């Protein structure tokens, strides 16, 4: 049999993960922050493609949370595609197709039934595959992206990774000494790297080896294998990626790390002065010398259409914000690339107050409170700090039922994998919310029909925990069983008070 892997790890599966930055809901915000027209208008149908989709969780969330979309996921690993299809079936998601194709096959047009796409995304792929495969990806984009369409590509960035090159090479060489499966080989290779570091190999960063050696879970070891053992692993400078994307007529728009689109939050004045007169691709690359970003999430557009300045404020003002954290967690102190920033009280205090009562447009928030903050700043700060998301639609009852079915399948899948973190697709938002173990359990029992009352839900959650032989971890640890029971009930009370109404407001249940 010929080797179909092209040097990419394929003997162990990549773990499931949802990445909100890949959703059109999030990518459209990047466009608005940069004053660029998103590929489609709010709520319109769109065609979406994920290249190298792994086991398909992100593409599935995009499909489940956007019933108007036509979603495609591609990967050359048959185990990934089979797993993705199974979850699509279990969750009854019918606006998605997963296909087993390599980038080369796709670029060559071997699949005759493909639509043109409004969004093409790839996460954790670009800097892990060969130069030829990157060229296939660009050829595919050139062939299948609509005019005005958007590309999201994430990659390991230089110069942030420059110290780790020798370690990656040693891990790959060390892994090559054994015939074992990749998860075993990566652990053996880490032992070797540690021994090298202790024996005086100064190019091996000791603290990085120690950190990697702490990764023990199955998912983490799968990640380590996929991160470090690929033959073509090579972190990239932004200018080179932008140069490659230019072959598909793509222009750089901005980054899916929302705060990084605000120069004053990312660089000090003397740093900004140094890059002020540079052409944009060079300036963007130069920023990485100051910010030491090891991972970039770039957004490109084929034919960037600037929103006329006189329309921009109105367009952003129409964005409707929905809180996604409980009121007592809201904060004006936010972490930004340069450290922390304090959002101004005269505007954000009343804005928080209004948002705790329900979703509001940015224009309405600005009309109700004095603001020197521009609409784009408000959008960037509240979504970038993960306290709000944009509400896209009021879901119908049928849409809620469909998304509930998908979420039940997703949570069952997470439970089978022993995960204590998962996502809930939200059809009102076009994306998903993160949920921790207790919230996952509460969702499961309510979706099964348990009345939304503290006593009934506590009883049902206890039964589920017992059935799965699982226990919740509280901080601080309860002293005895009575204390554990009280904490369980109190925490369930909080989820019922804040979590469940939020899930309803965003169309996650
Ligand atoms: C690190 S994983 C990322 C998966 C997923 N995007 C995520 O972030 O969870 C990279 C994926 O790219 C796929 N891949 C690598 N080379 C490929 C190729 N030449 N054609 C198609 N898929 C490829 C792998 O099978 C793998 O699922």
C-alpha cells in the first residue's frame, strides 16, 4: 500500500475539540472590527468548509447552530471521518457532510459535487503539513472560495517558536528510534529530551520539557504526538503565510484573537512607532517580534470590501450583545495582550446592568449611557473578554428541538470520553458555549425531561453520577458526604438560576 499520510501522524486519532474562532459568527466580528464586509449578511444561508476537520466537532457545531448553513468537513484520516459521521448521525445533524479526501484530491477537483464556499477554515493544519500540501490547500481555496469569501487559518508562528525547533527535531528523531505507536513514541522521546537536557544539551529548553512531561491524559498525549511528531512541522512567519494566500487572491483582514486587532492593547507606544510606516504585511509580522505569539489565527478575505466609514458605526451598532456569563462574574478588568485594562465605568456599569436584563444592540447601549467608546471597541471588549456573544436570531421551537438533540449527543460523547468540559451549540448565537461537568449533567437531565427544580434535578444528577461511577470535584474539597451533598445542591441551584435561563436565551436548549 502506498503511504497516504505524507508524513502526518495517523496511527492515533486526534482528540475532539470545539474552536469558537472558526465559527462564522466569530469571523464576522473580526471583519466588522476591521471595517470589512463579512461574506454574508446576518442570518443569511452560507456554505462552510473545514479542511483537516479531525473528528469534526467544530464543523458539527457550525452546522447544528446554523441550520441555514451547508457545512462540509474534509480529512484524509478515515478514522476521523467515520467518527465525525457517527456523531452527525447520533445528533441528527442533516446539513453537514464529512468526506474522506486529501488536500491534493480536493484541489484536483476529484469531488464533483462541491459547492463554492463562503467560509473555508483550517485549524491546527497549516504548519504541520508539507509545503506541497500547503500548495494544495491554496489551490483548493483558489478553486472553491467565492468572491468576498473568507479563510481562517491558524498556525504555529515565528519567531515565537524559534527556541523550540531543536526540541521538536530531537522528539521526532527520538520517536523514530522506535516502532511503537505514536502515543508511546512521543513519551519515550520526551524521556530522551529530558535526559539530553540534564546532560547539558543547551538547545533543549528544560522548563518546556518538564511542562510537556506533565501531560498525561490520553487527549494530551494524542495532542503531543500530532504537535511534535509530524515530519513537516515548521512554524511560519505571517508574511510567508500571507504570501502563500495571495496566490488565491486573499488579503489579510485581521486576527481571530479579537483584542489583538486593537494596536494600543497589543503594543507599547514605542513599539507601535517602530512599525508605523511599514507596509501592512511586514508590520503584522513585525508585531510578532514584540508579542511573541506562538500561535496565530489569521483571517483572510478574497476581495476585501471596506464598509464605508459613514456606515460602519451604524453596522456595528446593530450588533446585538447577549451575556454569556452570570451577572456576578461580570468584570470591567480584562486581560489584554499588554496586561490588564479597566473598562470605563460610566459606560460599562450601566451597559452591564442593561445586559443582565436581556440582549441589547450596541446602539441601544450607547443611547442609554454616556460613551466615548466607539461601537467597535464595545464589540471587541465584550466579546473579546468572553463575557458576551452576538445574538443572531430568535430560534424557533423546531430549531431548539434539533439543537437539543445534537447537544445531547455531544454531551453523551464527552461523557463516554470521561471529559469534564464540553460545548453546547446555541442556535441563537451560531456558535457554542463552554460547559463544565456539573452544567453538562444538569443539561443532560433537563433535556431528558427532569423538571427544572432544585430537588428533582439534584436527584437526577446524583443518579447519573452513580450510574457513571463519577464524582464532582469541588474547591475547597467538602469535609464529608453531607457537605458534598450540600455543595452539589447549592451548585445545581446556581446552574438552574443562571445557566439554564442563559441556555434558553441563546437557543441551546
Ligand atoms: C491537528 S489535527 C486538527 C484537527 C481539527 N482541525 C482540530 O483542530 O481539532 C490536523 C488534521 O489534519 C488532517 N490532515 C493532515 N494532512 C492532511 C491531508 N494531506 N489531507 C487531508 N487531511 C489532512 C489530519 O488527519 C488531522 O485530522
